[in-house]
């Protein structure tokens, strides 16, 4: 079984969420193996209204990119270069450069591998690459924690409001109403 990443799976810039990807049965072969995603590959949506860019996590296995994604693979992923490319391409400067290279048709905008390759990206020193990689990973972990905390606060508030309204409507003189169910 192989998992396939489609453009719709790249919902937010950051780490690619590999949970819940579509799986397909495929005969294993040399060509299939060559197309497997590797840790720290970058995925760029190529046919979309707004470009999204994801970094493939280190624990990826048996996963390929769909035809609407561009895959950027650095020679030495452990160097921090992939993190830097992700950081740069998702910045306002990088997004502006990408937007200038997109071509429009009657139905959608697209980005070719050639046009993406024309984006001018400054290359930091190896020491700075390592720093950026650590910063990016810490930033993404903090972001994920903040999103989870916000989700928990929202659920807690919603449950508290529902509980309070439920208590008020059960008291004498409360305003309880039966909810009528309709059938389609």
C-alpha cells in the first residue's frame, strides 16, 4: 500500500500531516521507489488559487506526491537547507516571487517546476541553516500547541455555555422548549 498526497492535503504551510492520507494498492517496483517522498522534501501546490508549501516530516514512509504537487528535494536534507527553503518560500518575499511566476489559464493558476526554479533564494551559511532548522521546528511545535490550546478553550467555553443554559432551563420558571424534529 502507498499513501498519496494531493494538493488538498497541503492545507496549511508547515509540516505535512501524513495521517489520513488516501491509500492505494500498487505493485512495488524501481519506478515506484524512485518517486517515494523522503524526509524534508518540500511539496508545493502547483495548480491552485493560493500556493501552499509543506515540509515532509522525518517519519514519512511509503508516500508519493500527486500530479498537482511539485516536489523539491535538497541534496543534503540534514543540512537544514529544506527548512530554509520552506521558511523563505512561505515568507512574504518568497510568496511575492512565486506569485510573479504563476501563469493563469481560464480556469486556474499554475506554477511550473521551471518557474519555481527561477525564484531567487539567498543561501545562508551552514551554521545559519542549522539555526533556521531548529527555529522552524520549534516555531511549528509552538504553533501546533497554540492551535490545540485554542481548540480546547473553544470546546470548554461551548460546553460551559451549554451546561449553564441547560441548568437555567431546568429550574422552575425556566424557559425549556422541546425541539421539534423534522423528517426529510
